[in-house]
C-alpha cells in the first residue's frame, strides 16, 4: 500500500491525522497493532517508496517491514531506524501518536 501525499502543495500535509485515520481503518480490519502499522505505512507513503526500497533504506528485511505494516509489532518492538524515520517525516507527530492520551 502506498499513501500518496496531498496534491495541494500549498497546504501543509497533516500526516498525523492521516495516520490516525489509517490506524482506525486497520483496527476495524482486525490488526493487532494498527497504529504501529499505520505509522510504518505513513512513513513509507510519505517517501513514496515501495516495500523493498523502504526496507533497504531502514536496514530491514522486506519480510520484517511487511510484518510491521501488517500490525505484528508493538511500539516497544519497532526498530529504531523506523522510529527515527517517523520522527523525521514532516507533518507526522510521532510523540502525539504515542502519547498515553491517544
């Protein structure tokens, strides 16, 4: 799944909201860790990368990244390179997504 950035380049992208909505859809689909999957998918979509390229960029195997995107890992188990990429993604507020009030 590739998430395309908003077409309106003059409007800032709120990837946090997009990620939250994606997580809701993934939760309805029954994923164990939908928010974690949504974060991984949002980061990959923001970079417009396919699974193999994103995995390579993060130093992960494609199978490992696919498992994360399928909701198999909780935040404490996510690889540091993915978390760093999420923090570096403009418009994505990882701290807000990971807050206890979320």
